[in-house]
């Protein structure tokens, strides 16, 4: 990916384009071009073909993409979501079984991947952990997205990885709960109504102000663009926020959970 990105940068500069002007030509975000050139995201075949035509590179980029080795660590069904997550201007995430990926510590993420059936080997686990931790950078961009997380308390009662990993994860959540532009809420056990019983989901808003939904199952995922379906998830998330503790009470609960360690 870094090699393909470097090729794109060389041909772009030779043709007299900046990252911004090239992005504008294809009506994509400047960050997308930058990410490809830095090797942080793959160049997709359809864009490679269009770039070759524009830059006059005689199928160089198309050929490079066509001969890229298969990478199975990030399933293809998740790549499109990750592309959107990197550039989102708003993220709303409800999670019921785990700490959301963007809020996981390295040790907690490692425990998650070690729980997988069938098991990963250790090299795969370390690559997956590194990729997950890299995703946290979206929350530390110069202009980070507005981010809201609702976590069912049940996800915070399991001690994946053991007591030390669990305590570190709670401290990490407590620290992130203070980040500007980030709202963390816990949906406590014992509620008489629960708008998230059908499972976890994520809502994204793109730089073009398109609203998307994302859901995962055991063996796949779905990126949802249909406005009516996204509206249903938006209604669910709004209800979950009213059922969850507010940000201040959430910090109090995290402090109590930490005090039990």
C-alpha cells in the first residue's frame, strides 16, 4: 500500500496536481488522497483506472493494484466502513457486548482478538491490535469528529483479559470521557426499557453531510445508506441517549467501578 501510494504521489506531482486539486477533480476528500499516498488506506481499482486516465500513466496504477497481495486481516466487508470512519465529521456508536473499538486499550483489544473462535495466531493478533489502535487517531485529529458513545453496562462487567486489563480499560474510558467533543454515556443495568435490544450499531456523517449506518453480524456487516433505514437507527440512538446516564453520572459510575478494583 505504501508503494502504490508513493507511485500515485510521484505521478500526481509530475502532472501538476496537488492533493487538493486531484481530490476536487474526483469529488473525494483531500484526506482520502493523502491517506492513499501515505499507505494508510488501499487504492481501489475503479479509482486507479480513473487516475491512470487522468495522469496518463499507461495503466501503471491499475497494474499495481491488480498485483497487490491478498490481505485478509481486515475483511473486505469492513473496508468501506473504515474508509468512512477515517473521514467522518460525526460518529455515534452504541455497543452492547464490548467497549467500542475506538475506545479500546491495546491490552483489551488483544484480549478481544484472543477470544476469537477459531483462534488467530499471535502474529495475526498483533497486526489486528495495531490496526485497531491506529484507528483511535480519528479522535485526535486537528479537527476531530463530534463523537458520542453509548455503552450498555453489561459490556463493562466482563473482565476480558483479567483484572489488570479491565482496570486499565476503565481508566482509559474515564480519561476519554473528558475529551472535548466526545460524549460517553453508560446505559445502566436494571432499566425497564431498552432501545438497543437488536444489537450494536454505528451512525456516521461524512464530510459531504451524508448520513450512514453500520451494523455487524457474526459473519458479515452492512453499511446502510438508505435514508429511511438510517432514520430508524437515528431514532433508536436518540432514545438510547435518553435511557442512558448523562456524561457526569457516567463518570461517577466509572469512578465507582474503578473503586471496586
